[in-house]
């Protein structure tokens, strides 16, 4: 599982001019599901992101988690994070989970966040062409691979 986690002032994902998800201060998480991922990886990744201390506190720029600041989360499925470009310039997606498995684990990830964080969690739409916009705060961007 690969995630790009961005601390944001706001974020929004749309598809065909319809807003799918929108947040204020919090995290935008772009999530790629790999072939070898399972429920344990989902939980480990979700917990790591929930506890990731990348928000400011008094006197420190990076010290508090999204839960501690009562932020919001926008989770966007992005299979292209699983791209392999080691053999030329055209990406291979053989490492990405097949769509049925990837969708299930993506939805499990979102459900885990909702059930275990108490935060507002919004999403993109699995398999859709989407436009993602955000204001990165800092900027702070973390790449996480489990």
C-alpha cells in the first residue's frame, strides 16, 4: 500500500463537475493498493496516518496528529501510485491490485478511518476520472509505503 499524505488547509475532489468530497484543515491522502496488500496492511497504514505527527503545536511546526487537531480527511484512490517505471518510460501497473481487490481494500481503509478516528472522512470515487485540488499547508507532504 502506498500513500501520499498532504497536510492541507483545504481539499476537494470532483468528477464531471460534481463535488465528491471536500474538507477544510486536515489531510488529503492519495492511496494506491498493491497486489500483496491485505486487511493487516490496511489497518497498519490507517493507524500510521492517524498518528502521524505533522501538525503544529505551540512552539513546534510538526508535533500533533490529525486527531489531536480534530482535522478532516479526504481519501482519494490512486492506482497510479503503484506504477513501476524501472523498465523504460511507460509505466507498468502489474504491482497494482486488481480492481475488485483494490476497491474493497480502499473502502476498508476509509471505513477504518471513519470507525476509529471520530473525524470527518470524505472520499473520491474508485475508478472515476477525478480532479483533485488542495492548498498544501507548509507545504508538508509525506510518502508512506507499507
